[in-house]
């Protein structure tokens, strides 16, 4: 059986289109796949670590992926649909000035990097805006996962089902924002930067901060497990972001070569620009996902357990 080269692989191209059209949901889907299998297995296999701390960390991973995917699925589909309407008929929603400013030297608006940047502000920025609700849901769902998966003796909490909000007419408020001069100037200044990695890192930082704050005041998580859980979240995010920027920088040349070859192989494709846009979004999502869900859990779970035990020793010595 002949294996189709990745440059012409239909499934790969579909994935790139999905990433370009719905970046936030692509990130959430990547997280869902990695966090429901790879991360819990890595956490639970961490050596010389308290078993209950490992169970809480694994439960946090499962709860986070479930909460994130539910919220993102509900919010991103109508948003993506609205932006596609603007893509297909920009003159209906955008002013001539906006179209000319964002199009710059391109004949077609949707091929312009400035326009792509402006729309990705919504597609990827959506993750930033749901970061806090996601963290609240994650914290609330941890006891349920502990109860159902690890058979904790604590009473489980009822998990509220998420209902998909009925968003209609989003293309109008979105186009209003794009028509704003400040947004156009922002797109002009930063359209050629590594925006996807920046917004993903910012989103992870906000989500982690919100999760730590929510965990600290939670009445449903055992007090003696909170510290390790909060350390784990903080260490994971910090190492993931730092590692993400390092690996992204080290792989820049190879990525540029891949994109150049991909363009050559698909030079006549009408979706070529969308594929390239998808590559630029998929790369940081996979880098951060691979680090956060596979490499970091082993380190963060081990260190969090050590910091937690050290903190307990300090408390005990202070009480004597």
C-alpha cells in the first residue's frame, strides 16, 4: 500500500483548514486528545510521588479537557460561521476603507495577512475569553472525576450539563470591530509576528491563574491536596510556555522549509493560503500541547509533590 506524501494528504489538508477556520476549537481538540490519554498516564506513572496527589492531578487534566472542549464547542462554531460570512461577502460587512487597508497589495482580501490576523483575533482570542469560565468549571468537576474514576469516598457533585448558547448575527459585531481604525493599525503592526503562540501562551497563563485562585477557595477539594494541585498547575504552565518558545524558535527554519515545499506541491490549490494559515496555527498548538500534556506532567507532578511536602514540614516545624 502506497503512503500518500503529507504535502498532498487530504486528511492533513482538512486538518489545516479546520485549524485556519476555527483555531480555538482546533487547540481545544488537540488538548482533548492529549489530555484524556497521554497526560493522565504520564501523571499516574510519576515515580516517588504521593498517589493521591497523582490522582488529583490526573483528575484535573480530565476535567480541564472536558470543560474546555464543551465551552469551546458551544462558543466557537457560531463565531466561525459568522467570520465565514464576512469572508464570502466582505463588502456587505466591511467598509471600503477597511477592505483597502487590510488588503494592502493583495488582490483578494482573504489572502491578506492583515485580514487573516484581524479575524484570528476572534478565532484564537475566543480561548482567552473563556479561560476563566473554563477554570471555574474545571475546579468544580475535579471531585466528580475523583469519585467516578478513582472511586473516592467523598460525595460526588452533580455536573451541570452545558447548553449551547444561541448566537446569531455575530458577523455584524465582528465586522464592527474589524472596521475600527485601532484594530486595523494593530493588524498592520503585528500581522507578521508569531501571534498564535503569543495568544495561546497568554490564554494558558490566564486559565492557570484563574484555576489556582478557584482551587484555593474551593470547599469540595481536600485542603491537604490543594497546595500540590496548585503547584502542579503553575509549574506545568510555566515550563510549557518557556519550552514552547524555545522549541518554536529552534524549529523556525525547518518550518519555513516545510511551508515552502508545501506551497510548491500545492501551487494550484485554491485553498493554499488557508493551508499555510493552518500550519502557522497548528504548529504552536501541537508544540504547546506536546510539552504540556506529555513532557511536563512528569516533571510538574514530581516537583509539586516535593514543594507540597516541604511546605508541610515548614508548617509542622513552625507549630512546634
